[in-house]
C-alpha cells in the first residue's frame, strides 16, 4: 500500500502509522494538505472504535527552501474524554451533534504552527484548541446524519484556513492481494511467470476507513517570503511537503490503565511520496527510514537509482520487458521525480525542482492552477497539476509509479531509450471503483463507511 | 543523599528516583555537586516544579552516562557513582 503497514515497527503501531500524504492547490490561492493515519480500519470495529493517539504527535511539514528540513510545521495533539463511565458503549443513543450527550467517547485536538528560521529559534503559534473530531461512522441509528457531523467538525484557523481531523473513507486504491502475491497484476497475469487467467483488479481498500488530518491554508502562509507565486518556472514556487508521527522517547506503564511518557519526540513514521518506503527501501532499512528526516535521504538514493522492482518486472513477466532488462544505468529519472524534483528544461513549462538536496517529499508547484479535467495519470498523462506535482486524491499513483519504474519516464533523461510497450500499459486495474466517492469541498476525502453497512449483507 | 537500597529504589519508583536528581536540570552548579557526591536537599519549590514523570536512561554504564527524560526534553550528564549505585541497587 502507499504506506499502510509498510515497515516492521510501524506495522505494530497503527495509531501512529502515516499511510498517505496528499497536497494540491485549491481555490482562492490556498493549498490543501491531507495526511492519513490508522491503516485499514474495519468500519464495524467497535465498541472501541478507531481514534487518534493522545500520546502521538502528528505533524505536517513544509520545506520552502529546498533543504529537506521543515520551515513550517503544523502540529496536532489529541485528547480523549469519556462522558459516561458506567457503559461499555461508544454511544448510548443517536449522535446528532458534536455535543450530543449520548456520545460517550470523544476527541478534541489542538493545532500549533511552528516556524523555523535560521536567524531565530522556532516560533510557535497556537492556531486552535479544543477542536472537536466527529465520531466514527457507526450506522444509521447511531450516526443518522454523518455528513452533517463531519461538516460541523470543519474549523477555521487563526490566521486563515480550515482544519479537519477525523475518520474518512480511505481514498487510496490498490490491489494488494495481487501485488504482494509475487508481483501479480491481475489484468496481465496471463503473462506472469506463474500464469493465471487475466482478471479485473480488486481494490483491497474499497471499504476501509482511515483517520484524516486535513489542512487548507493560504499559499502565502507556506511560501518563502509569504508570496503567492504565479510563474511555474520560478524557484520559489515549489513546496516540499510530508507528514509524520512521533512518540515520546520513554513510556512506563505503572498500572494497566495508566502510562506515563516523557522525553523528546522521536519520529516513528513519515510519508512524502507514495510507496517510497513501501517498494523502494529494503525491509531491513524501513524502520530507520521512518525515523529520519527527508534531509537524510541521500543514503537511500542508491535504492532509487537501482530499484529492486525494475529488476523484478522482467523476471516476473518473462519476455515482456526486454528494454527494461537491458537498462542498467542509474535511474536519473526516478532520482529526479522522487528525490530532487524535475528541473526546468526537461518538460516544457514545468518544474518542481527544489535543489540538489535529495529528500523524499511531495513537491508541489503552487503556481500551477488546479486542472479543469484532472487526468488520473497526472504529469505522465499530460496533466501538470497532478502527481508527481503534489498529489491529488484521484491520482492513480500505483499505475504512475509502476509505469515510471518500468521505464516510461527514462526517455526524459535518455532520448534514445525506447520503453517496452508494456511499460505504458501496466496497471493494477483498481482505478475508478464505483463505491469510492469524494467531496467537492474541504476536506475533500469521502464520508467514511459505516459499520452497519460494511460489509454488506 | 541517603543511601539507595534496592527496596527503597524500587518503592520510590521512577518519580522518587528522579526526585533525587531532578535538580540536575538547574545547571552546572547542581551537576558539579552531584559529581562530587554532595547533594543539597531539594527545596519545596524544586519538588513542586516536577509536575510529570521523569525517567533515567543509563546510556553507558562504563562511562556513567545518564540521560534524564522529562517533559519533552532530555539532559545528558555523567555520574559514574550514581550509575554504580543504581546498578547495584538493581541486583
């Protein structure tokens, strides 16, 4: 998955598991950033329904000077309260508002902005506190008007913008069942080393929920110098963006119901580009990668330059990728896409280059306006407003990265290289699942699936 | 400082053990006093300043390097004598 359970340690700590990060330009000169946590939530997972961790520091980071370090960070801290200590139930009646007395276990959170500059110590500003999360989507009796509950949880921020934190339908789509069965792509599995009849892709996450932190803030609040760039080729038009989760260095359990934590925050999960830690970094290094900042990613560049997946494809699909099999040079195309951004002069009118520092971040050129008709393949499909220029909820990042690794982007570096015909055709076949709906307004991520309705009878 | 037996160390728990060295964050003077083995009793103000847990992490027993974890920060110092007392108390 993009980064659901992608590393050994974090797979045992779902509350802190950063599954996906999205960033895209939105109307009125704003940027929306979405970070998701708590992978593969089963909608009916009560009576202790999913929630954020009170002992986890959730963060969204923005690098606006290309050094792979945060210049602006938004921090989110959660607090849980139980209203009725005499019941095992999450709710004792319909939850009709965010202050319904029948809603037993609820969370609120604070939002703090941290500005880092080289000339002064970090400056922290509390933007909001006591902000309510909506409940989980239980079912038609408990949460009869879930969209209204979620809408009520959208909160304006001091200084401009909005924030939302709570359960949503996981927007990520992928056929995990086939991909992790020896790299199978169901639409092409007749060509696999162990062939079976071709089939349609199965979206493993089509009825899973996640916990979303969504932020919509003015572009000027994120860029260097507080500008609103209008020239896509301008150096100050690109933001590096990633999410993370951290835990305090020490925790002691004094009683079964009581834990105490102290010490500095230690990062346990992060996510910039989708699938980076999942399919680029070897298993033995995944935990270490999760603990490091993007500015340290040069040590992982070797895995991007010679990706394991590019070597596996010709083996798993014999005779299908002969040109890829012969491509032994370092993958300068992938190094640019994932670690530095694409420099000016490669794609006419486009760049998302942040400099020579190799860092895994989403790179969003904020001078490129939203597309009127988004292409699911983003930049590869001729749509510069999509991945790898930031990432939209509808971008088919599995297909985009599969095709890039298979060689479709290598001609950007070597005009003489001819990709295999299959490189431009492969996909896992999960795009456009009919049950996957998104909102056309903030926080954009769709209404979570209810426990009553999923799985269906 | 009163001797720390295994029983008293364990019964005081983390907060008690920490209370004895909570003054370390006060700065070099306190650190010097600790290194010399002479420790002034904590003032009421110092005791009340400790509002949350405080943990000790012996990072290197050989050199006596200890990390104090409190609030959202850590302080690292060396006190071979204290490390020796803690290790022996744990036996």
